[in-house]
C-alpha cells in the first residue's frame, strides 16, 4: 500500500458494504449450505473519503470496473467467509490505490539532426557490408 491511500484505509472500510452468496468450487456439501462468497461494494458517487478530483481520476482509471458509480470486488477463494471478506477488502484497496495513479503526460520530442545523420550513416555502412558479400561477376568490372 502506498501513500495515496495509506491514512484513509479505515474510512474506506467504514464505507464498504458486504454481500454474501453461495460460492462454487471446493467444499463438497458444505458449499451447498453456507454463504462463503463475499462481495465488497464501494459506492464511489456517495463516498466522503475522496475529493471530486480523485473521484474523476478513479472513474477514468477504473472505468471497466465501475458500474453506476459502484465498485464491486468479490472473493470465493477460501471456504471461510471471514477470510474471503479480508481478501475482498484487500483487493478493493489495491484497486483503489492503483486507480489513484495519475497517468504521465507524454511530452512530444523531435528527432534531432545528428540522430537522423547517424541513422543514415549506419544504414549506409550496413548496405556496404551486405554488398561486399555478393559474388563478383564479370559484368561488375
């Protein structure tokens, strides 16, 4: 976890809502009677944790994960509901942390004259090297 979310973890967790459901996978009959799958639901629109600027950044970076202003992260790895809850919280925090990274602005650069000259010089040297490998014919004299 980086400094982007470091001091707001408790606030984010307090705004989370959790949904449980039956999970698939290992567990045998136990899986059919317990709700061990946990989905962490974070409502970004009504959140008081992030500023408007941060919300816009999260919306832009996580547009594939947000539906109607809500981020959902689920876990069904463990047979324990408590462990799945911990995993889904950690995944959501990691997702929010990655979403707060501002994209770097690309600065356009031009190819300098010396770079162009060096490239053309290297091309000529390479072509000359290739031409020296050819067989000598009588017509070439």
